[in-house]
């Protein structure tokens, strides 16, 4: 598919370099460009799509599945991609504890992720070559390892959304630091603060 990037250990920089160039043009600081260029993490299969490419893939292939692996609390305040088929969080905020030093609630792995994602994929009758698109906030610490785990289950077409749902941070202006560049939410793609009850993750699943 023309809009999809496939990378191997020898060719990963064919994708990373264009991202870095785009980032350098979009922001005014080298540090910001470096952050954006390394925002996504390499996966075992080396398959990546931008949010726009993910949406196009979903429109062109009825079998393609979009998976959101963000915490439900995060989704509540930042929004949800409307075409999402499956929601299973990779990590969860532990609301029973508070880290006074970090001044926030700690997060921990969803220990039931593998069983929950396997069950959800079976419900959607996913096959070995079904296109599976995994999205988190920025395409790094959650969508990539989740994509790896799904690939280890035997699925061969597992993509990580490189710019995630929220995209990259603004480098200047009153909203500097806010994730408002690229990503699903900032690319004119369909999203909402409402979550489809049939898709929403439940803790007892």
C-alpha cells in the first residue's frame, strides 16, 4: 500500500530521516526536532503509519482494525478516535496510590493486556494477515510494545501509529508544550469525547 511505511533494521532511517526533516521545518529548536524525530519507537515488524495514513487504511480496507491502548482517564480528557474498534489499555493509572515525590499517580502495566487483546481480536475474527493498527498518545512507549506483543501472537500486519492520537508538542507561543501538531486529533480526522459503549474497555474484562 503506497501510504504505508515498512522498515527493517537496515532501512529504518528511510522513514526516520523524513520525519526529522519535517520536524526541523515545523519547529525552531533543535531539541524539539530531535524529540519529534525519535517520538516513535521501532517495532519488531517495522510497520508504521501516520494517523492520516491509518485513517486512509481503515477507509480502504473494511477488515482493518484500529486499537487504542491508552488509559481510560487519558481518553476521557483528550478524546477518542471515532473509528476505534478495540480499546485495551497497555498501562493503567493506579488511583489507589499517590506518588508524593512525582506529585502524580503511578502507572503500571495492565497485567491482563495479552488476554484481553487476544479475546477482542477473536471477537473481531482477526486473521493472521488482518491489518491491525495500534495507537497511543505519541507512538512510542505504548503502541510500539503493544504492537510487538500482538505480532508475537502470530499477526503479521501490525502497525504502530507514529504520531499517535495527540501528535507532537508546539515549540513556541502561548501553547508551547501542548501536543497540538499532527496526530489523529490535530489532522482533521473524526474524533469525539464520547466513547462507543461497545468499544469502551471495562476493568473486569
